[in-house]
């Protein structure tokens, strides 16, 4: 049976390997390759990967959370009432609603923005194939005595013993563990289990 590599349980090991000289070089090579196709033009070594995403994944997550926070008209009315005492633009309920939305959005961003070196900061939904060489090297460094292969469907698989079959896919692991809403298609033969 195949199971996902448990990135959470092994995060410190992964981060150590990730920042090794060889892996950082492989990442730069991957980034340079994809720049030819219009990706990562603003990337500088050390930048968080999530900021390089060309999808609206993080923006949409933040917007959905902000909309959930401001759904309550009662809170907007209270905000308008307390702010209208200052006059000017705050007298208009639509201006107060816009201001309330902006304040909520700023709060949600500061709360939801992936923190440096967290698993979330490595998530770039359109990047799985872009970093296959970098992630392949990480897997080989983490499992030096195992057979590490890249399958035809670009899945990194590790066989480290007769009963240890591991899928080394940070994006797939992340979506299974942290994002139930994401409609990302993962292979059906790889259930999530801790390794």
C-alpha cells in the first residue's frame, strides 16, 4: 500500500534538507527553466513559494474567510454606528461597510498569510510539476538508502522496505490534510496515512 510522506511529523528534517546547498541550487535551476515560460520572473532565492503562485488559491481562501467574517449585518451596523460619530465618509452606510470589509480583510490576511517556513508557505498549487527535480532531490537526500523514482505521472515514489511505500508529494499531502474544499484531483490509490 502507498501512503503519503508525513511532512508535518518530519518537517524539521525536510526544512534542513530544503535549505541545503544542493537543493537550493536545484530550486534555482527549476526556477530559471520556468522563467522561459513566463513564470517566476520576480523570484529571488529565499522567497516563499506561496507568493509565486499564479493561481488565485491563496487570494480565494482569504476572500472566503473575509466574507464569512463580514456576513453578519449586525456587526456592520454596529461598526457604522460607532464610526458615524466621526462624521465625513463614515456617515454613509456603504462607506462604513466598505471600511469594515477592508479592516476585516486586513485582519484575515495577517492571520491567514502563510508564516515563514511553515508547511503553508511551501504551497503553490500550480507548482507540483515545476519543482519535481527539486523535490526528487529532497526525497533522495531524506531517504538515501531507498529506491526513489519519478513515475510517468510525475509522482515521486519511495520504496524503503517491503512494507514502506511512500508518495513524496507535498502538495497532495497538504490538500488532503489541510484543505477539504480544494477540488484537486489526487490519485485514488494513495490514501492518507501517517508515515
